[in-house]
C-alpha cells in the first residue's frame, strides 16, 4: 500500500489506539477501515448520535494510503470541468464540481469547529498549462468555472512569470483550496469520533460479509462475528468482494520532500499542479519543505513500485529543478503509495447494489481527501434515511 516513510513521519506522530475485540458484538453501524474516509464518516455518524464500531485489519489506524498522502485538499477534480462536461453532460459535471467545492469548504469549517488543526491551511492553487489543457484550453476551462461561481482566474505567461516566477504559457489561479498533514487530520477525526462514542478495534481483518434481511454479519480472520444494521466499507483501494470494482483502477504514485528551506519558497505557498497526464504537483510544509509528487502509473504491485523508487525520485527532483532552479531540489525523504481512482476522476459513494444497508466509498483519485469529506455527508444521510440531492451523482449504478 505504501513504501518508505512519508514526510509525515518527521513530525510528531499522533497516537490513536484501538483495542482487540475479545468476543462477537452487535453495533448499529460497523465502519470497516480506519483511514481518512473511515475517520470522517465515523465522526459524522457519532456526531449525529449513531456510535459506530470501527475495525481495521492493520495493527493501528491510519496505516493505509492516508499515511502516504500528500494532502493537497482541492475542489479541482483531476478531470477538468471542460472534459467532464463532455463525458457526463454539462449540468451533471457542474453539480459534481460544486459538490467538490462544498466538500473542501465543509472540511475547513468542520475541522475548525472540532478544533482539529492538522496544519490545515487555506492555499490558492496554480494549474499550469500542459498536455491535457494548453493555454487555449485553460481559457475555456476558466470560463466554465467562472460561470458556476468558482474562483479561478487566468494568468498568461507574463502574469505567471511576474507573480510566481514560473515559465509556462499559462495557468489558472484558483482560490479556496487547502493543505494539511493527512495523518494528523485523520487522527483528529478519529479522536472526535471516539470522544462522541465510536469504538476502534484493531487489528481485525474482515474476511467475509453476509448480508441478511435485517442485519449484516461480518466475520474477522480471527473468527469474531460483528453483526450490524448498517455496514460502511472504507477500505481504500483494497476492495471487499461485494463491492463492484468496474470502472475503478489502482494507481501507484511517487513523492519526495526536500529539506526545510522556508526562505526559498514561491509566493503564497500555492499548491501547484499541471494540466498534464501524468501530472506533477507541488506543495509546501509547515517547516518550509517542498513536497513534489506525480509520475503516476496504473498498477498496484508493491514490488514493482519499490523497484522504480530511485528512478522516480530522480525524475521528480529533475522536474522540480526545471521549474524552480533556485530551490534545493534534492529528496530528503522519498516514498510511494497506491490509491484507488476512476476514469473520470469521480468517486463512487453509496449503497452497494443488492446489499441492503451496506455502503462503500471508492475511486477517489487525486482528490481523495476532499471526497472522503463528501462521503461523510452522503453516508451519514443514507444511514439516517435522509435524501441528499448530491447522492445520485456519485451512486453505484445498479448491476
Ligand atoms: C502518495 C499519495 C499521494 C496522494 N496525494 C493526495 C493528495 O494530494 N490529495 C488527496 O486528496 N488525496 C491524495 N491521495 C489519495 C488519498 O490519500 C486517498 O484517497 C485517501 O487516503 C484514501 O483514504 P481511505 O481512508 O479511503 O483509504 P486508506 O487510507 O487506504 O484506508 C483504508 C483502511 O482500510 C483498511 N482495510 C482494508 N481492507 C480491510 C479489511 N478487509 N478489513 C479491515 N480493514 C481493512 C486498511 O487497513 C486501511 O487502514 C494520495 C495518495 C497517495 C498514496
């Protein structure tokens, strides 16, 4: 799931402990997976008065993709609005982008309300012209974005060089995105869930799920039965057998972090990414490191991912140097990981067809954490039996 220790290991590591279950239990809701999705969903459920039982197959919480995440918290999907309009229709595409912006806003306000700091900072983002959208493409993109009230503006080569010192034909400067330490963020949400009555049990590997008319029975590898009225599968890209995998794919990705160099950073500590496939992205950390990631490839094999690590980090160093020659671009930390994505950059969130009261969240892509927040809203509404107008946009299509 990930190799090498991510840069987050260089900062104080929050501890959220789970206990081992000794016997079979019953809960109103079982959440499988204690990454950022499970944490946000459990917190939202607990706040609504439903105390979920959270289980994770690893020895502790937050040891999956979340621990490797570079945590750019963007409303901007991997798929440009221009492209998504063509593939799923203009109205639907606009609703998806607006739901994504709402999720980033909710992430910010909810975290503040709960006192979760996690070095969560609002940042502008720069989306640089590349092989997916050139300068003309970015002009079309900004027009569509502005038409639905998204805060993006077009920078031509001159403005981009003047304001950010970057030499590209054009970029979009957008406002209202954010960055965080993903481990602290997930730990914060888990702690709040536990405070409000959730329980966390590790390590328990769910090996079978048997869905009955009134309740679902989950069996752990060590023979413990969990019975629940609702089950929420937040297992990242390690999909349970009952989750339809069609359309989802596993992406491996690499990242480096430089030494701290707070005086050498670019203006506004903007999140930077490219309108390219695969794309390169950058952000800064609280102590002035530069994180640079990308080089994505569509496979999951950890051995292959590891064997490419040195070559990929050298390429990231070189690309970072091309953009910012004055930075010390050498990798002080290098790591890699995998996450689940989808072809159109949209997640799938909701009830699993044919499995009453069982829900899954999957296929998040590069906006994983934004969509974890969206999932918290949609899944809580579903468990409470409420209708959310955004739910059909992200639902599983019935088989
Ligand atoms: C290098 C990298 C960079 C990234 N950068 C960004 C970024 O900048 N911005 C962004 O938004 N997203 C980013 N992502 C994606 C984002 O990190 C993921 O979408 C997100 O972390 C997924 O969280 P999750 O909780 O769904 O999954 P995970 O964090 O993988 O958690 C799933 C949990 O489920 C548990 N589990 C699985 N199967 C079982 C089972 N059968 N029984 C019990 N437990 C089980 C696992 O042990 C794990 O703890 C990045 C990912 C990587 C790897």
